[in-house]
C-alpha cells in the first residue's frame, strides 16, 4: 500500500508541475491556475520561465471559491493572434454560463468584455514570457 501511495504522489507532483501555477495578487492573495492543452497535454515545463511546446487550444481554469472561471482559447502562434477566447463561469450543480467572447492580436492587450446576468466587467489578455496572461 505504501508503494502505491508513493507512486500516486509522484504522478500527482509530475502532473502539477506541467499544469498548475500560482500567482500572488497585489493584496497578497494567492490565485491557483490550472492549464492544459485541449488534448490534456501539459503546458508548463519544470520551471516557471520555461514553457513546454504547446498546442494551439487551451482551457484555463481559475478557481474562485466554489465557482470556476474557464477561458477557452485558440491561438495562431505564428501570427501571435488570439483566434478566439471565450470565458465561462461554472457554479456547482449548474450548467456553465457564457460570460463573453473576443479575438485579436496578442501584441496588443485584448479586452474580453463580460456582459451577462451573473457578472459584468472585463478580462484583459496579453502575452508575457511566451504565455497568455489574463487580468481582471
């Protein structure tokens, strides 16, 4: 049983290295970010500044208490174009709510407007260290 637990722990750590990052907000709060390619592949390398080769489609999940904000993105890396970015909000026991959709060049900051019954505002998307970043 101990060997099985060690193998599970090792597999979980390997998965987290490739799919999970944390970011500190200005107020000191820590945000956990989980990202994977549409095919389930890892997006991050073993170090924060060393991303692995990526697929062009990603789902980025940001847990916010009981709710989860998910960004579905499709990127053309040769042109640095965000072909589509859609934001959904998932609340337990409810179907996902589409919050908004946008497209544009990653050379510029792209604004994804949020206009729905559950939330209003915007998410800004931009390129940093070869990764797409989002801020609210």
